[in-house]
C-alpha cells in the first residue's frame, strides 16, 4: 500500500510513518517543517504546506491508496486569537488534502479530530455519537473537516474514518508550543524547574499513548471503520494532581507543584469511550499510564542529556 501522511514530521505523524514503513508499506510524507520535527531517513518527503495547490497534482502523479491527514494548527488559544488563520490551515487545508485524495483516486482518507469537538459533555466517557459542541474555532474547524470528508464520500466515493483523539502523549512530544501537560511536567521536573497545576488539581483528562494512537491509524487505513467517527482514548480519567504525582515518580523528582488560578475556558473533565473503536477496528489501548510515562521520561532524559 502507498500511503500519504500529512504532518509526517510531527509528534504523531512521525510515529505513524515509522509504523507504516515497519509494516512494509510505502509512505509519502507531507510537512512544511515549520515546527521542525522528526523526518525518517529515506522517507519520500514533500516539503510543502497542506494548503499548497500543487499537492493535488503531485498526488495524482503518485496515486496513494490511503491519505492519513494529521497536519493541523493545533493551538486552541491561537485559534481564538486568529480564527481566520486557523481556518486557512484546518478548513481550507483539509479541503485541499481531500482534493489531493480525489485527484489520486485514493480509496480512503483517515481524518484526525480532537475530543475538543465534544465541548462540555453530558456524561463521561463521551461516546462517539455524542452531540458535537465545539467551543473554539479550533474545535469548529475539526467538525468542519469531518463534514467535508463525509461530503467527499457522498460526491466521489472516497471512504473516510474520523479518529477523535483524547490527550496523546509519548516520546517526541516536546513542551514548546501547544504541548501536552505531560511533556511540560516531564521537562520541568527533569531540569529541576518549578511545575504548575492550575486550579485545585481536580480537572481530569484521558491520556492515551502515542504508539496506541498510531495503531488505531494503521487499522483505520484498512477496510474497517468506513464513514465513522471513532474515539481513540482509554475512557479513564486522571486528575491533574494525580498526573503530576505519576510524572514525578517516573522522573525521580519531588512531587511538589505550585498551584495557580484556573485558566479561563479549561474543561473540568474529559474522557472518551473507545468501545465502538474496538468493534469497528479491533483496537484497544494497550499501554498503561505508568508504562507510557516511563517510556516518555526515558526519551526526554536522553533528549536533554548534554551532547
């Protein structure tokens, strides 16, 4: 299978490239490298923005069978500050990727969404058929991308699966930009810097290990899950305070965070129900939080070691 992966140098995308190549597939990566990232040696990389009109022409020439679309503007705060810029990348960029899939006569698009589309849920863990309540331009752009994917399926017969991700963590995630709290805690604790928990530490999130997420993408690239929104998470809630304790334990560092006022707009709780994903793809998370944190801290420790 020839797969095209957008965001191929990013945190999740680079791991997906590794997995697809290890499975014996041929991979084309698309990334503008604006955020740096990890590029596997020998990867056929198209260094370009997902909104580049030339993408469709290049895809038509190479004809990938599956397109995994991970490239995105991922900062909620940036989307609020500049909704038009967010839409250019996440809405128009997605349309351009779908046009590339159409030009290539691709069989399927795997679209990356976020649990932010659920907003403040009525109950936890959130099922994939819950009402969508986007509360930021970023979340709205993800809803839009899924609607466009469904439209292209209706118009052109291109299958799609939407994978709605919980809070992904693991090696190659760095604390810069709109990073996950695990990478922020990890780097600070390893460097002996203060850490901060917002509010009273009772907010919860659903943390899913990056290699488990990549397994869901690899499975979704097959025949299963067509036309579905599927959650990729554990269904388990971990409080911010519990998380700090676990990261400190893995890092061998003091568990003594500072507490700061809660941030405006932060959801009090989130977890997603992955049972439909198990039924559709045979997928389930296989990495416990302690195990995943140990791998994450080991990678960060090596990255931060003096040259």
